[in-house]
């Protein structure tokens, strides 16, 4: 369908323009995006399967990793299939309802990722501060209750973003200068004042991501204090090493979110395709890196992978000889 304006207050479809300004390169862009998406799906699926198969990994720390991997799969799957459809097939249509459903799940999964990173920070604090009561304090029942509470917070606060945006009158255009239904990219098409939408979006982001960052930072300040009390240099290094992967994942996720926000606020100084590309990458890079980082840096996961995948394949060859 060609990109046309509409006079309807509620257009049947929106038109996703993809990467305006570099349309001639969009087929080439689809190749790295496809590779990254497949990598994210495969890596996170393997991580979930390894943790499920290896009984020694059935502890709170690895349960959180499993939850993070499932959220990562959801995060990139809400965005990439439509992005690839635009790039590969040049199918730019997305229904009015489908657009706001996509918007809802994007923000729910982004905030869920933040919530799980917060839970993992608390997990590391308990593991270092009170290791003897680690399993007792982080029971599956408690983890389930905390997760449900955070999920309700995320769904309620972020769910209002697409609801408010869907109630705006879209009488000027149905052409979205983006490759997925980003909140402000859609809201700017409305022929109405969107100040409330903008302010609520920022308030919801701070209420979730901002507060999570503050609590995560507080957890790591307490972790640092606990580590310094250990006395032994070796014990300190071992304790900090257990937090290394988590810290890398935290920095990667929140820095990508911050850079995306800065690019949006300084949008007039950047070509649209630069902002659009970074908007996709900030939802795709963490799901790709997270399972790789944890698999490379966590000895138990590497050993479980070798045990349940590579050695099983080698058994027939060994038995044959």
C-alpha cells in the first residue's frame, strides 16, 4: 500500500516508513538484523534449556537468568519480525490495533527486563551479604510474589502509554517515520496536544527504570560495603567476580536506554535513520549480549552446556570405537 494521508480520526492502518533517507540500503540492513535476531533467539533458548536440564543450576541465581532470557526473547520478538517484514518484503502496513498492541508489549518487556535486573541485584546482595541463608531467603514462593508484584507495576504503568496514545485523533497522517510503533513517533501524528502523553511517558519511565536504577545502585553500594568487610583480598575478588557479568548487563541495558532517550531529545540534530537504527539496536543488542556474557563468564553454565549438548553428540562416536 502506498504511503498516503488519511482524514480519518482512527485510520485502519499505519504505514511504517522503515529508515527514511536510506531506503536503497534497507535490504542490506535486513541481513545483520536477521543474524542478530536469530542469534538472540538461539542463544537465549539454549541458555534456558541448559538451566532446565542441569539440576545443579536450579538455584535462585539461575532462575533469574532463565527469566531474563525469556524476557529477552519476548523483547526482540515484539519488534524484529515487523522490522524484518518492512525490510525484506517492503510490507509497511500495520493495523491500528496491532500498532498499539506492539507498543504495549515493547514497553512491558523493556520494563520487565529492568525489574529482573533489579531482582538479580538483590540476589547478588544476599549471596554475598548472607550466603548461609541465601536459599532460605530467596525461596521460589518469595521470588514468584516479587515477580508478580513487579509485573503488575510494569503492566499498569506502561499499559496506560498505548491506551492514551490510541485515544488521540489521527487526522493529519497515518505515516509513521519509524520501523516499529514507537510511542512518540506515533503520538506526533495526532492532530491534538500531546503534552500529557509526553509527560506521562517520561513519568512512567522514571517511575520504573529510574527507581530501579536507584535501587540497583543502592544494592551494589551495600555489596561493596559487605565485600570490603571480608578482609581477604582473594575473597573480595571472588565476591566481585560473581557480580561482573551482572554489572556488564546492567550497564549495557541502561546505557542503551539512556542513549536512545538522548538521541530522541536531540532528534533534530540527527538524520531520522540514525535514530531509528539505534531504536532497534537498543531493543536487540541486550538480548544478543546477555546470554553470551553469562555463558562465557559463568563456569557452571559452560560445563552444563558441554555436558548436555557436546558430550551427548560425542557418545555415539566413542561407543563406536
